[in-house]
C-alpha cells in the first residue's frame, strides 16, 4: 500500500507529546501531505499555543473538555475543508493577534527572566550590554502590557510564550 492508503481523514493532535511537540508534528505532516486535515485537541489554551498550532497548519483547535457534539461538529467541519475554532478559543487568538509580537531576542531575554536571571546575568548569558538588556525588558513589559518582570513572566507562562 502507498502512503496515501494510510492517510487519515482528520487527525486529532495534542500539543504536548513525549518525543515531538504537536506544532512540530503538524509542520512535518503538512510538509509531506499538503491536504492533511488536523485539529488540535488539547488542554492547553494559551494564546501563543493556539496561534502556533494554527500557523503550523492545524485547521481547528479544541480543548479536551469540549462536549461530544462540539467535537463531532469540529471533525465534520475540518473533514469538509473548513476551519473550526470555538468562540472562547477565537477570543484568545484575537488577543494574541492584537498584541505586538516579541522579537527573537526579546523571547530569549524573557526565557532567561523566567529562569530567575537578573539583568547582569542575562547580559552575560547573551553576550550583550546590561543597558541593552534593560531596553529589551522595557519593550517586553510594554508589549505584554504589564508593569514589572514578575507580571511579565506570569503573563508569558499563562499565554504559553514560555514554560517553566
């Protein structure tokens, strides 16, 4: 049998898996099978998780506590080539899209902040000046709409931007 013979009509994918993350798996599947139909079915509802999953190629995003009827409606819609995003997930996605995106360097700084590093430690780790770190931290606070480092890390964890 060819690979085509084993291709499912709709794949339900989790975000967190032992060997490969859901986003990476979706990208790999979509790279090989352009017509793949994938729905994320997960407990994670951070806006960054939703955004990354849909960017990778998922056509739907459902939470594991969804009612059976909603799950069946989503599978049918995705099978028919439509997208499926429940209203509460759509609201979080809109929140993600309305927030300015962090640059790659800002993400690096934020990840180190989440590890409890101070500005000098971050500067040393990234081989940049402490004043540059302070600039990045200020932009991170502004983009996340928070007033201090602790709130930035909490917001980033809640949104799925960083994990502890």
